[in-house]
C-alpha cells in the first residue's frame, strides 16, 4: 500500500511538472516540445487512474474478507 501511495504522489508530481512545462513551451512557441509534454501528461494521467482503480479494488477486497471473517465468527 505504501508503494501505491508513493507512486500516486510521483504521478501527481509528474502531471504538475508536465503541465507547467507545457505552459512554458506553448508560450515559447516550441511546438514539438508541446507535443511531447501533452503525451507525457496523458501518460501520467493514465497511470494515475490505473493505480487509483487498483487501490480501490484492493480496499474492497479487504473489506469483503473482513466482513466474511466477521460473519464466520458469528455463525
């Protein structure tokens, strides 16, 4: 879980840095760099969405196993 949190922070920082650099490159009319930064931003967004989905599913699995264990103890 700590690994996922660290990756999430890294992806967020990557998105922020990419967006700031994207603004700079657009203002400097450096369009090849703009294209690369757009791709980088989209890649970081994809990875961030993927890791959030993984964390949600793992949390749901843990809750389900805890609930099942609680039901077994009461029966």
